């Protein structure tokens, strides 16, 4: 466990998260921001953004570089890891695959899961469905598993599982070229998954073409369903339920950006990031400092 207890942990480095981290630093708080991929791959895909006030006719990539540079100039701690789980307590513990971190408040800025969940996915979470090979791979030693990935990051996960498991089926759901070689016991399958099947635990993954026997199904998306990251978080349909101050039902946890619902727009994300961090600062100031070592 890292020693520092951060004032504010921001999960997600898109417009909402960067906006929150920037103002957190301007208000002199000790801020950590977690981003496991490129900052907002989604925004970076936008050829032209013309509705972000003050920045006419900018590319998504260009806008993201400006936002990131601006935020970095104020020196938040940026950690290039995925937050897999958040555990509430005296302070929050944030688990990444390799290491855990602590913070007094949390701002969720994870964007939206832009793919539908698979039939059976929710039913088997913790019973064969996993979102992290490093965390759960050992449970599938010498077994057959499937990896469904929406990002090339999944190739590393599949290779790691290939070291442990008897057989890995890798189902890439992205268009990018493969970033490297895969181990011999990994079979790449170009098919759309449809259904995760089993009785009390996962037994197979059904694709459009066939049924693959698998004891585990690893799903690697840009963002995971947020209720899996922080159990007990109240949702409003598929998005996080927030009040006007961006607070959630869990004291000390705020949310901002696409993960709180439509409109899915940069200006809303940046604005909500600002509101969320100001609310988090208000919360910090209203409480005695927990977790001081
Ligand atoms: C093609 C395209 C064009 C668009 N054009 C426009 C436009 O012209 N104008 C406009 O206003 N909007 C546009 N949008 C929408 C805009 O991109 C989004 O509204 C905006 O990016 C939302 O910001 P966000 O910070 O909430 O989420 P995101 O930008 O999705 O960022 C979330 C970040 O969190 C990271 N993350 C998720 N989970 C974790 C975790 N557990 N640990 C660590 N990191 C995590 C993700 O990797 C991601 O980088 C467009 C979107 C697309 C796809």
C-alpha cells in the first residue's frame, strides 16, 4: 500500500477528470488522477470539435492535448493504472492490479461503457466473469478461459493468462492492428460474443458462430460498469445517480461527466468535474482529517 493519503482521487483522465484534477490542484489539494489508457480515446477520435466555447474548430486530439497540458502544469500525481475496486472506510482504498492507494474523497469520471453488457455477464461477476487478469488470473490456473477485449490492452492480459492457463480464446472487438505476438496457446477468434453461460459458475462463452468451453471470461473495456468498481453505488438506469453538487449516495464520493448521464458533451463533463471537486473540497473541510499517518 502506498504511504500517501491523497485528499482527492480522480478516476478517469478525460475532460471531466482533468477538469476536477486541475481545480483540485489550484485549490492546493493533494490530488491523484488515475488513467489506464490514452486520455479519453473517445474524444481523441473526434475529427472536429466546434462546440467547446473558446476553442473553435479544434480536433479532438488537439483539445485533449491542451486539456492534459493545462492540468499537468499544476502537477497532480497521474498514475497510469486502472482502478479495479474502491473500498470505503475511514479513508477510501483504491485497488489497481498491482498496487493500492488511499484517498479521503473520490471523484468518478470514468465515462460510459459504450458497449452493451453481454447476456449473463452480470449474473456471473465473481463467479467466472472478471475485468482484470492480473487480479484474478490465478483462479484459472491450467483451465480454459476467454478474453473479450475492446482495446489492444487486452493482448497483454491474454498473454499473461496464456502463461497461467491451459488455453486462451482471444476475441478482439477493435479494429487496430495487433501490437505484438501472442503465445502459442492463445487462439484469436474474430467473432462477436453473445452470451456467457453456466450453472453456478461460468462454463462457456457463446459467440455468433460457436460455443467455447471456458471456466473464466475476462472482459477488457475502456470503462467497466461503474457499479462493479464501487459496489453499493446508486444508479439511475445505467448512469450514476448524482445530486446537483455531483455527490453520490456514498459520502465522500462524487461523479462527473458522461458517467452521470446525457448530454454526452465535453462542456458538461468539464463543468461537472469542476462542481464535483469543489464539493469534494467542501466535504474535506467539513471533516477532521482521517487517515493521517
Ligand atoms: C467520435 C466522437 C466525437 C465527439 N464529438 C464531440 C463534440 O464535437 N463535442 C462534444 O462536446 N462532445 C463530443 N463527443 C463526446 C465527448 O467525447 C464526451 O462527452 C467526453 O469525452 C466525456 O468526457 P468524460 O471525461 O466524462 O469521459 P471520457 O472522455 O470517456 O473519459 C473517461 C476516461 O476514464 C478512463 N477510465 C475509465 N475507467 C477507468 C478506471 N477504472 N481506471 C482508470 N481510468 C479509467 C478512460 O480510459 C477514459 O480516458 C464526441 C465523442 C465521440 C466518440
